[in-house]
């Protein structure tokens, strides 16, 4: 995994996105490090705000584990703002379900409450 993270950092430095496991990493035009993952649900109708929050927290946890196991990633993210994204992959593209930036949750798709 460390080699994969090392490769990701090189791609990110060159302005290119990179997948590490389930996470898709990229730098946006505003300089945010986007950490994105697709929902495990196969039908958007089955996603609720509660399940989306659970999945978003899993994304954050997975990224935190990556940071803990890679000194290079720890150094790379110093001073960077991070945005966590949960997307729904419908086969022909993605729909952003929700995102969290600076601790603020934003719902970007209409999904039902629990």
C-alpha cells in the first residue's frame, strides 16, 4: 500500500488524480485535496441520510488509516484543506451524495431521511 500511496502523491503533485484502494484522490482548482469514494449501494433509492453519513465516516476513517501508515502522505497533507466526498456511481457517471469540507456537511443529492 505504501508504494501505491507514494505513486498517488507523485500524481497529485503533477495535478493528476489517482486511486488508492477504494479512494479516489485529486486536487481541485481551489487547492482542496478531494478524497472520494463511491457508495456501496447499487440503487440510490436505498441510500438514506443515515447510511450516507456512515459511509462518509468510513471514507474519513480509511483516509486517516492511510495517513497513519505513510510518513510521505503525512508530509504531503500538511497545510492542505481536505474535502471528503461520497458519490453514487450509476455506471455512466457519478452523482455526488454529500461532501464534508472544513467540518461542514453538504447534501448534494436528494435522499430520504432515515
